[in-house]
């Protein structure tokens, strides 16, 4: 499976410095692998805020939680290659 076959979502919130760091990592991974990712503000959805609000940023890979607080870049790259 190619990286581009995966769905990657980064859950963030406004004013979150860890989220800004995570976006930088996601941009780098996207540029190098071609994976398309989207960003969702957890505070715009009460259910997401309840589920993930205390752990942002959160990376969802194919709809499942892959990690939180920091993007584990080497692990994400490995899992995108699967």
C-alpha cells in the first residue's frame, strides 16, 4: 500500500504550539511521501473535543488514533508505507 492510499487527519486547536509543530512535521511528510492529510479543529465539534480535546494534536491514520501530543515521524512514515 502506498502512503497516498491512507487517510491521515491531524486534530488540532487554535493557539496550540504543539499543533503548530505537528503541522510542520505533517507538511514535511506530505512533501516527501505524497500523502494527503487534513486538519480538523477539535473545538469545532463537541464530540471531537470531548474525545480528543485533552490530547491535541492527535494523528488519526485511517480513522484510528495513531498518536497524540507529538507526531512520531519515523513510526508514521513506517505505517504509511504499509
